[in-house]
C-alpha cells in the first residue's frame, strides 16, 4: 500500500501507519453510504429496516469524519510525502473525489429523514458539495493527463472517479429537489446545474471508457490488486441513471410549472423533459449491465487463473472498489421498480442488495482484521515492529 519514493518513512509503527494512510480509505465511507440509501429506499421494507439504514448512515458519517481527520493529520505531518503521492499516483488523486461522493450519500439520507424541517440547510450543503464535485471533475483529470506520467502505464478505471463525483452530485440534486420542501425558485437552479453535471460527466465517461476498453486488448495480464477496479466501470452508469430518474420526477412534480419562465422552464416542457430523462436513465442503466457483468467475469477469471488460484488471493483495500459501483447499479434498479411499479425490478434490486450487504460485511471483517494485524497500513510485521533505515532499505529492495 505504500509508495515510499525517495522519502524515508518513519520507523515507529503508528507513524508509519499514518504515513501509509492514503486517500484510498475514502472509498470505505463511499461504499457504506450508498448501502444506507438503498436500505432506506428499498421497496420490500420490514420493521426496523429504516432504523438499520439510519444506523449505517451514522456509521458512514463517523467513518468519513475519522478518515478526514487522519488524512489531514497526514498532510500536516508529512506534506512532502503526500505531495509526492499526489504527483505520482493516479489512484491517490482519484480517491480524493470519494469525499464528495460519500458526502452526497450522507446528504441524500438527510433529505429523506429531515427534508421537511431542515430543507434549506441540506440544500446549501448540497451546493457546497457540488462545488467540490465540479472542482474535482475539472482539476483531477488535468492532473492525470498533464502532470502525472500516465503514458508509462495502462489507464485504470480509477480515472473515472472525478466524473463519478459529478454524476453523484447530479443524483443528489435530483433527490433533494424531489423529496424536500423547497420552493421552485430554489429547485430550478439545482435541477439545471444537475443536468449540466450529467452532460459533463457522461461525455467524459464515454471517452475514457473507450480508451480503457481499447487497452484491454493489449494487456497481457492484470494484477489481482487492480482487477477489482473493473467494477468501477458500471458505477457512472448506475449513478447517471439514478440522476436522470430523480431529475425527471422533480421536473414532473411541478418545479418547472411553478417557475414558468422563458421557453424551457415551463409547464409545457415538463412532461417531455421527464419522459426523456426517464428514457435516458433506462438506456444508460442498460449500458451499465454490460460493465457489471463484465466486471464479475473479469474478477472471477483473474482470481482463478492467477498463480495458486483462489487460495492465493490476498485482501487489499482495493477490494472496496467493488462496493459503491455495485450499490449505484442496485440503487438504479430500486428507482426503476418504483418508477415503473415493476415487481421484476423490485425482486432483482432486492437480490442485488442482499449480495451487496453480504459483500460489504465480509469486506468489513477483512478490513478490521487488516487493521488489527496492521497489514492494511503496510505494517507487514505487525504494530510492535520497528525498523531502522537500513532494514527499511532492505525491505524496499526486496
């Protein structure tokens, strides 16, 4: 997990753990947050399910807050090392977007629970988060393409994360306008900006998908640590589908009719807007089916054909890359079940959620085990081992 470069890491285990605490950790609250949203929105509810969703939501807030503190502490104590990581590793810069993505899920849950009483506060926080998402969508790809040595490596799916942040913000905007009690004067700007985010995100996802897919033909072997990123490819499709559905419902609910200005923001335009949005959501989710199924096959094939087979698989934090994309794909199916009143989508989304929860629990357990042993922090010999510079050099060379 660590990339020490030319800077010597600390010798103490706690300091070394903080040294290795990369932005990759932000995919944990990102994945946890989407599960809370799905649990709350699932068609087949039972007593206590929304309470369980609330608990997972609070757990997401705790995770994001704790990881932000640790990452800021890492920046304060090791600024040169963090800059070196951001300069040389695409995944380090890409995963900074996960802060905005996780926060969007937190805001969606807040809208479901407190939209009637705290609508304006949630609305303001959404605008702040949207600014973060748009900034990430504009700046991080520039860093990838112009400042990092991307030509020396295959482009990985983690480069899609900035665009996923914009699409997630758009989905959050649609949900907030659909479920909260805010005036059309506030809804319409959020809806327009959300559609603009969809335009930016989807176009760039399509372009980068083409490059990544083309590179698969020239790739001889994919490491198990990177293969889990294949699931990221279906994430933008699922999140864009949710955004189109939510925005279409918000428009159809009367925001355009109440605003009623110009030629576009009128009651007459609301129904075509909603129809096109729902239709686009269905098409994009269909594209996501391919990447979802492709990722499952790719992961299973890579783990089976690696030297030693499945038994040689080793847990790394990159496994968390599977959770959020699977969640967005599932969330879109949940929304289609409600939109179409379709038992088929309801059953399929429930099955996807059950598999997702099982996956999340297993990965949580493995993560906690990795924290106890220290392996997820790069402490291969545990928390009590200390190294001098000579031993570190030997390990690095090995």
